């Protein structure tokens, strides 16, 4: 998506090998106009999928998911919660996810009330790197018997190949910008063609 | 706001003295239609305020803030982050907040890039109880030199009086539902009149 790629080139900051900061428009300050355009693009890309629920993970996925949901008939958004092994009461689907940013492993939960076999789920998140977070979300959906209709990502780090694996497994994954490489010295980012 | 009060009566669950669960529509699963209506109501209530930025705190405020922002000319949303004393690099406004739910004290940060004296801020959050979280957010805004134009809350626990104190201090605080009392035995909730 040209609009997002241009915004990354303009306002993204390559902090180090593998770390792109997009906190001025995506995950600390949120450009509501931009996300709204991204929602319209996801609606185009997943036009054939009978989506009735949006799933994301706290915290930075939530704003994107809520604005994207408007383009899917105001489907309800469910956000998975990060719980550090506290009071999992059996009423939850849960899995473990290793955080790319923090290295830590944490439990991720979704109440059983909010995912069921009738649900057709679009998973939304801001970043896709090695795919740990996404694999966790997919696990939660499949545990519930619901269907993963698609996965919509803002920024995929193509050089970490989590996305390629998910595509090989047959998931309909759409990333609005796929980074092929980035250089912390020059700040240059290179995008995969036709993302 | 009748719509929210009725939804709380229908789907809210009084878990114990002082704890109301609204996770089916507000802070785990998010009813995008409902929040959109709430955004329209906040726009009416704060029509005179020159709001150019929405501030909230992760995680459950983010979705509400992003949907509310649409009713304020798609103002950008900034969400304060909860950081457990990690890498505060001096480029952050920070304060400490005691969590009502968890009892824990944590640092809350906002990058200095995203709040400045030119900003006219509407603070949005899902819950107001004793006011600790809100006082922290107000502190961050005032530290930056920006103006607090108003505070918009979904559910205020009137019996904990954090809201009354903020009104006495002169803040323009609007809560869409104010709980006067709730009974964990009968599940009954009573709202303050004219909220």
C-alpha cells in the first residue's frame, strides 16, 4: 500500500538492525486517518471472506483493529490479553507467546465467551516479524473451533520470514507494507514489490 | 447516556463489591457500534472544546479513543504506555499510577514528541474509579504544557468519588454512565440521574 510505505519512509525511524520505530503514526501516536485508509484497503483485500469478528492482541493492535472493524460492517473486536500467569480460571483459551521486543514469554488469553465455532475471524496486528504472536492468535482461534478467514498486518518484516511461513501454510495473509531490508546507518528502507 | 446504561443493565456483571465486568462490549470484546454512538455523544458534550488530540492509556482505553477520535475530526490518538521501569530515556513524560484492579504501581509514559504546549487534549478512558489513572494522565498533559480540554469516561463508579473530586477541581468531566451503587447478590446496578 503506497500510502503506508510513503509514511514509513517519511516518519519511520530505523533504530537498529531489525527495529523500525513507527510510534508517530502507528503504535504510540495513532494517525486515525491513515488507519482508516488501511481499513478500506483490508476490506478490498478480504472482500471475499465472510468476516464476522476481528481478533487482535493488546496493546498496539487494538486501535488498528477497531478502526479496521468499521470496514467490516462494524464487526466486534476481541483483543487477546497478555496475562503473566495470573488467575487463568478455565473460562479462557490460552497460549504462550514469546515477545520479539522483550524476549519474555507470557500467557495470552481470550475468554471462551468471545470465540466460538460460528466465528469467522480476521486477525489484525501492527507488526509481523518471526510470527510468534500471530501463531499464538491462530492457536487461540483454532482451539475455539472458529475459522481464520485471514490475517491483516500493517508492517511485515519480510527478512524475518514469519510471513512467508504462514503463507506456505495456506493462510490468507495480507501485509500493507513488507520490509525487505533496512539500514540503521543510512535510515534507508526497502520494500518488497507489490506488497 | 441511556444506550450505555441499558447495555450495562443487560450485559454488565456485578462481580463483587465495586467490580463491574463489561468485557462483552467494552474492554475485552468491543462493540464497535456502541463505541461509535458514544463518540457521537462525546462530540456533543465537548462541542465547544477546541480538541486537537485524544489521550488515553493502554490497553482498554485505546479502542474507545480511536473510535471517539473520528468524531473529533480524526484527531490523532496518543496512548500512554505502562512501563515497568524499563528504559525511560529522558525523551518521555512519566508519572506513577497505582492500578485499582491490580494494586500494583507502575510507570506511565508518553513520548515528549506527542504532547506539546500547542495541544488541546481530550482524555478518554473506559473506567473512572478513584481517579488514580486519570490524575496520572492529567499530570502528563500538564507537564507538557498542553491544555486539558476535557475528560470523557465511559463508566464512572460514582461511589468511589474520583470523578466528584475532578469536577470540584474544575475539569470538564463527562461520564456516559455513573454508577451510584451495585449489588453483587442481586446483580442490580443503580445509575446517578442525568448522567
